[in-house]
C-alpha cells in the first residue's frame, strides 16, 4: 500500500507545503499566537484540538475570511479524522520510508542530493524542529496509507465506459436568437407609486453603512529588512557557508524539439525520429545553421522563435530528467545526439558555461541576510508592540515613538470594506467596530493582516448608519424597475415565439451562425437549457429550448444537428477508465470519511460554526 504514497510524493510535498516558499509562508504565526496565549479551540476531533494557529498554517499565512473559515475548518477536521483512524489501525511509515520521503523533497537537496545543513536551515526559518516536521510527514504518510486503497478500488465496466464516452463526447450544432430587453424599454413604464413602494419594501438596500476613520500603525518585517545594514563581513560569512549553492555552474543552451509524445502510434514515433535524425545530421554538418533549423523545425514554439535559445540555467532547474542529464554533460560548444523525453526528440547545444563569483551573488546575499535579520527582529518586536498598544490604549503615539513608525490615517472604512488594501482584512475590520475600539476608543491589538505584517488601529471618526432619502435614489430605482419590466416583456414575447416554433410554425427571427455545444464543460448556456437541447432525439431535430443570459436577455436556441461522439482509441479509453476509477475512489473515500464522523466524536468550538450550520440561510 505504501507504493501508492511513493508514486505520489509530489502530492505529499504540495500538501505539506514543503517547497521553500511554503516553509517560510507561515513565519510569525507561532510567535504571535504564543504572545496572545490563545487556547480556545475551533474544533476537537477525538480529543485533539484544532486551533486558530493550525487554521492559519493551513492557509499558509493568507487571510481567511469568516465565510471561508467553516470550509477550511471542515478540511482540517477530515484530515484529523483520517489520522485518528490511521493510528487506530496502526498505519504508519517505517523509519526508512520516512527518511526516503524527506530525502526526496527538492527543497532539502543540493545538486540532487539531500543536504542535512539545508534541511536544518529551512526548518529553522520555519521555527520548526526536525522532530515536529518528521511527525507531520509521518502523520501524512499514515493517512495516505489508510486512503490509498480507495483511490485504486473503482473499476468501471466496459458498458459504463462506452455509455459515458457516448454521452460526454456527443455534440449539438446549435444556432440562437437573442430577444433583447432594450427593444421593449419604450413599452415599460414605471409610476412614482411603484418607485415609492420599492423604496419602502427595500429599506436596507438604501441604507448607508456605518463608517469609521482610523489611525493605524504598521509593523512590517519587510520594512525592517529595508532598514538592516549588512557589512562586507556579513556577506563574506554567508558566501563561505553557502558557496556551493550560490556559485552553481550555469549553462546557456539551445535545443530543437521534434514532438513525439509518449503513447503516440508507432508510425508517428518512427517518422518523428527520422525527422530528428535528419536535422541532427544537418546540425553536425553545419553547426552555424542551428538557430535557422530551430526556427524552421522546432515544435517548442516558445524557444524555436528565438533559435532554440533556453537562456541560462543551473543544475537546480526543473527540466525533465533525460534532458537535464544530457544538457549538464555537454561541454561548451558541444551538440548532443538525439535525447528522447516524454515530449519527443531533442537536439541540445551548450553555448556557454560560467560560474558565479562573490560579486555576482552579493546583491542576492545582501537581500537574504537582511531578510534573516529582519525575521529575528520582527519576532522579538511583536510581543513588545502588542504590550505597548495594549498598555497605552488611548493613543498610538507611544508605540509609534518606540518603534519609529508613522501614524497613518485611513479613508472611510465599513464593516466589510476599506479603501486601503492593507486594512481590508476581516479580523481588523471586525476589531475596528468592536465595542472596546468603537465606543471606548481603545487601540486594537496588533493584528496580522499578512505574513510578517501587523497593524494596530484606533477609531478617530464615526458615522452611524443612515437612510438615504428617496429623492436621491428615485432615478436609480426607476431605471432598475424599467429594466426589469422590459426583461419580463422580452421573456414573454420570447416564450410566445418559442411555443410557435415548437408547434412547427414559421417565425421570422435573425438566427446567429451555428456552433457546436458539448454536454461537458459548456459555460455559455445554463445547465437546464443545455439539458433540453441534448434531450431531443437525434432523429427528431430541429429542437428548441430557451434560457436567460444575465445582463443580455432572453435567448431561443435551435438544435439543428447531432454530432456523434468520436470512437474511443485505446489511449482515450484508458484515460477515461482511469478518470472514472479515480472518481469512484474519491466517492468511496468521502463516504468512508463521513462514516468516521459518526464513529469519532467531533466537537466544534464557538469561534467558528460547523460547516453544516454555516451553510444554512
């Protein structure tokens, strides 16, 4: 069963956020939570708590709106359910399997090999110990062992495959006519009484929201980085410690690709290879013609237009393995033989080779060292910043003076929106309208509005919610009602025309050019109308159906011709079987998880409603 995990290491890595960016994305969450002393849980699964911190880590530091919290929380609950069941059934990775999985993660490698030093550095940047990280990986592998059988269990019958292929592959040739509300506006009249009635019935629509203006301070890790001074000794020290990584040999290369994807018929592969061999002979005979031959023949159009140029790269580049191995073996000016990959046949030429010096990488080192120092400085300042804005809650000036920050002033801010992007954060907006901040005029706490950015704010001006007078909105209401009436007139006229067409009567309409519609993935026609167009038997066409296009009007469609699904090739049949098997497996997996919810107690805290409750109107 563990073979399934081994074949899906990439998915494991993505899920855990193991790429370098993911390892630093949630930096700052641990320090902030530790200061705030949060102990309230969002949910408990079999006694294990899910906290705000775990939710923030799952979102990789990005703000999570109140509307999205229940959905993200439900995903975490499902993960904890699977882990609890995996532990109950004694699933788990052996020390060797754990080591192999971690060693295979590119973020921890140098020159294709696992680097213990890089491993420790990246975990330290995440403020995570090796023990904590290895527990995460071990838990994830255990969960995947539990679920791997579901992903491999669904095997559709041949009859099912054939029927689905027929249904999904069939198309309809369709033409249409738009019945536009604009043509009926003259007939649509709206009285003053109707405007008044609409205004009275929809008071909330014309209520100006409650607004505040804020003063605020921003404590930013990025600003701290800009303020750091880096000496030449700092640069030299970092260079000495990371020289191998920083001065990787770089190569400038070009290639010609003759496409021949895996699974292509043998005759196509043979023809592609013959073409590639002929071009290779021409390159060997006259190397100066490489760029000309690339422009004329390469199926990689992006590089082909530039004579096959791929630019500079080093051994960390994510080329396919066969291509990468061949390119790194060539010397300056050398041309490869045919290199076959999953994309086809490549002819590779290395134009230049160079190694970076300290001068080349100094700007990069300065930026990295600044970031490292800023991260440490930021973590040390978070607690002091929060203490200052809390203890001296009647003004932001003490914190501004202590941390050399500028007090800024916002525009008008509502409970759901702020003009300034950095203030447009659900937690900050909620805090600004809390009783302590709005009524008592206290500072907010430092709220993390983005990874490495805290904002503390206070209210300096307040506008209560107000009703907009009818006179100010009368014209807008009249236009809205007139448009609605025009649409109803268009729809009524369209329905009469549709009924006449369905009876076989001749109706003079300006039909558009025909186009093909598919059952699957068709977004231009609403589902109900699309189903009606495909419901008509192929031998009973033309058939008619109607629908609405938001903002445009009422549409009548005419299905003229049925286009049968193409015959399944061996490759497309296999792909469809795999897709159906995966869908069956996912459905079984979800049913299994739903069953776990009945067997393992799930308790939701008060901070976030459970998904079922959140979904109710």
